[in-house]
C-alpha cells in the first residue's frame, strides 16, 4: 500500500532507509496552519440550519444571511488585546488577567428553591401515592432530599472556575494549534440567548475533553458558566466533587430505580426540580446525546435521553414557556492517545489518573510540532415548544427488522413492506420510563433528530481525508486531497482546516506518522507507505468521519452493486456493467433493502423523513454526481415531459405529515423510468470509492454470518462479542485487511442479527444469553444470509 506525495522541497539524502525516514519526519512539519483563510479560495458553506419541516419558524427567525460572512476565530488565542490592560507585563500575564475578567453570574439560593418546588413538596407531604413522605418523618425526608441534591450539583465556585480556566487555557495552547469557531455561529447563539429562553446544548461526544472545552468556550464568549451533565459511572467520587464545583451535574443512581420505588420517585423529583431551577434562572445546559467512540454501548446515549426528558417535561408543564436547543459538534484532527486510554480503562476516572493523562499529553507534544487542530460547530438553535407541537404529526407505523427483512433473506417473498423500520438499541432508563408513552417517543425521536443534525454539521478534518486516501490506495495525494476537499464542500459540508495544500498534507502525515512511513524515491517526490497491522483499524475509524458526507451516494452505489450482482460477474469490466438497464423500482427496492440492513446508529435518519423520501434522495444524488444517467426506452414518455402528467390527482398538495403513502404514490409512474451506469472516465474509480466507504461494516456483517456455524452458543452477549472479535482479528491476519477488526463493528453485527431474528436473547439464572434461532440453525439459511449481505460488497 503506497501512495506518492509529489514535492519540490530539497532535503539532504541519507545513506540508510531508516535514517532517511527520520530526516523526512523531522523536516518541514512545524508550519503554522491558518485558521481564517478559506481553503484554496473555495466557498465554504454555512452548515447547521435547523429542520425546515419540523421547526419552520425557528428556521426563519434565528438566522440572518449576514452572519455567514463573519469568518472564524480561535477561542484559545488570548492576547494583550483581550484584556483591559496594556504593557510588556500584561503580555506575559494575559492568560491570568483574562481569566480574572471573565463574567461569572452570582449563584442564587438554588437549594432552598429546589426543596420548595411543587414536585418535591408533593412527595414530602405524601400527596403523591407511594411518595417518600408516606410513613416517614419530614425531617428524615428533607435530609434525604439534601443528600440527593448534593449528589446532583453544587454551587459553582467563581475562584475555582477562574483558576481552572487559566490552567485549561495554558493546557489547550500546548495541545492545540487552534480551536476554530465560526463567529457567525456564535453570534447566532448569542442572539438566541438574548431572546430570554434558556439554552440547552446537545452535543456529540468524541472524548472527555469535550465536557471541558465547551464550557471554556462559552465562558470566553460571555455566556456564563455552562452546566454539564456528566456520566457518574465514568468519574471517581473525588473527580465528581471537583466537577460539581465547576458546574457539573450528575444523575443520582436512585433515579434509575423502578417506578413504584419511593427512593426512585424522590430522586427523579429532585432532578426534575434541579432542571427546572436551571432553566428558570437562564443558565445554559450541556447534554451529550452520543456515547464516546470507545464505549460498547449504543451510539445514542441513554443518559443523554434521560436528561433531555427532564427538559422536555419542564417545558410541557409550563415551568418555562420554551427552551432553545442548540446542536453542537466538536471534531479533532486526532484525539490524544492519553485521553483515548481513559475510556479504555474499566475503572472510573480519578483525579490522579486524569492528571497523569494531562501530563502524558503535554509530554508527548512538548518540543514537537505534532499539535492538533479542533473545530467547534454550533448549529442553528430551534424552539423546543415548536418541535413538540409540529413533530407529532410526522409519526407513522413501523415494523421490526425481523418482519421487514427475514422473509426476503430466506427467499420467502420479494416485496419490501411499505413501512418504516423500528430499531431502538438505546435502553430506556428509569427517568424516561416515568414519562408517558407518547412523551417517551417524543424524547427518543427528538434526540435522534438532534444527533443527526449535530453529526451532519460536523466539520471534516484533514486527517480524516488523509486516512481515506491512504486506505483506498490513491496514487497522488496532492491532487486527490484537493479533489476530495472540493467534493466535501460541494455537498454542503464544511472542513475544519485551511492554509496551503502542501502544509496541510505534511500536518496530516505528521499526526498519522504511527501508521505510515515516508520514503524518498527521487528528488522532490515522497512515497507514503502504510504500516501493516492493527493500526489500520484506527485509519478506518478516521475515514468513517467522511461517511455522513457521502452516505447517500455510498448507499446508492452499494445498492447498484447488489442489483448488478446477479447479472454480471463482480470482476466484469465497467463497460459491460454500463450496458444493463435498471428500472427505478428495482433501484428503490435495493436501496430499501440496504437501508433496513444498515443500523439506525449509522444512518441517523431524521424521524420526519420517510424511507421512500430517502430513496428518492439517494437516486437524485447518484444522478447529480454523474454515476447514473437516465435511459429513455422506446415508447415511454420522456422523463422531462410534464405536460401529460395528471397533476390534479398525483402532485397536488398533501398533508405535511403524510409520509407513509404520499411518497409512494408515484411508484406506478416509475415503471417506465430506466437508468444505466455512466461511461465517463472518472465513474469507475468514484463508484469504487463510494462502495469502500461502507465495506468495513458490510464485510464485518458478512463475516459474522459466516461465523454463525463456528460460534459457541448459547453465550452471553459480551462473551459472543469477544468470540466474534477474535474471529474478525484472525480473518484480518489471514487476508491482511484490518478495517473490519473493530469491536464496535462486532457489537453492531450482533445487535443487527438479534433484530433480524438470527440470534435470540433468552433469560437464564445467570442473566440473558444469546441463542441461535431455529430458523438459522441450518447451514443453508446461514449461507442465504451471507449471500444477501455480500451482494452489496464491491470487491
């Protein structure tokens, strides 16, 4: 695996290959990257507009075209001009003076107001059946309330917040080249905060650093102390005490008890009162809707949904008239290894462990140029009240994956049911179970909607582009890097870098130097060689950050591959594949099959978008990028002939919430529409590029299907996951393809097979165990499942 980096920089050749490689790494990688100049003068789109279907009023009111031209700033760049003072001493103490000047609102008498809230008082007086006040002394119950409240929060200490901000500013400047923020996005959020409604930031979660970086950013922009909802399972008691004093919130363990438990009722009432008090006082709140990448849990966070449920309930009962939700995304060139190891540890993070991780990060970046870049994206705020009112009309009936796909996999039928897929991997916790069923559905779909918006608006970093080019064996990195960046910008996504192209490539390669080697083949040209081994899994994870950009085209390309799989040989020439005609209905069917197979955690389809609407979007994208061309069959009406269409019956306005059949009414008219693969010179390579984006997941699914007859079942979910992961690793060693040897892919395959009815979870005295279902106990049905998956894989 080798790619060429052409260059004109003259360096002194060395006698040995190892010495030559060391020289190449040490020369020229310390260039400062710009943070404002648009990449190569290309237009950078302003991403992150809210959903016009669910929140049309917010889409219009909280945005102005002028803010798109405000440019970028680095939030960790603090100079003399950022303070009120001037002079040579100020230039040396500007970090400390800046931290002293930050505005920290005074803390109100929150504990007393929480105890006096209606929900807590109802429990204390025994007016709620099963409440904690029944048969207990009021003083004992009040002490219990104070204990629970002490576990949840503490009043932020201004001196500690200022001291921590000063230390964090120095740490971030040692670790990062810059932390970019669009000034227009910040102005949009500041304008929303001035409207009077509280801000609730709903963020992705890449690393532990997110919960520290985002509060620092909002404090530096004058929005006060951000209250962060942390996971108590990931923090030791000593660390929880520190984070509470910095504004952190923790869900008490009693909140997850059963609905008829008096301790659970009291804990949930106290948490609800805390959230209501925060919203009334106007303090911004940060909730992570995504689990960290290294977590074995589903992508959509159950803890985040629980916190969001408290916010929704406060708005519904009228404690606050409205709340503004802000989707947030934080992206990094590369997460520091010391911070990644924190999540791999089984024990909660302690103060000493965190301090050692910080020291390791500083030591690894001390005296070298391998500092990373970061980008914080704030999407357009939208009204929670408006979403609650308008989103309920968009919900239709759904079926499980077993009902949708199993008959088709086994060859029992060919028609795809006209309904949506119901797939919920995130467990419902106690706080969410306490809500009504329709409110539970509201919170789950709102969280999916916001997470989709956050992921879709995240900037693509240079290391993700470089990892993709290296894995897919592109030959000329300079030209291909520029091409891929333009493709990203053309699709309405932004990139998190700027500056000279040659400097960007050297910066990316220096960060990925653990996985690549540089060799000089002739004067001015470098050969970039991938180091074989498990490190390729890390490159595959980085390249997966491009998947949201090309997801529609990748789904369409793999669907076309599945449609052509039974007609032409997989290794057949492109010209032969381009001869075959594909009807629009056949394409719709293949896209639907692949959509149902792919996990919802990957697709992150918005609940307001139907599957058939997404099918049309996929088909449109394939046509726009030039992979498909329309083919008019003899005797059929031209695709552009609209004069004879029956507009009165088919295309008149329909209710906005009718997503189940209004999108499929035109399927009969699609019978005469045919397409073929384009014969342009760039199409074969681009088609293969799109298919490879989904190949790690699909290959892991196919290998999981092949492993069914080898796996030792019954077993626990964690035990079978370890079995499958070891099989993926062994296969990777044999084939030399390590992209599939990822424990996250193994977990995703097992959960998908469980939804498909391949695996069944049965209770046992030792806990739930996985069994192979009787339907797939036969080797024949296992091979049918593997063939069904492999039809979408392009070799």
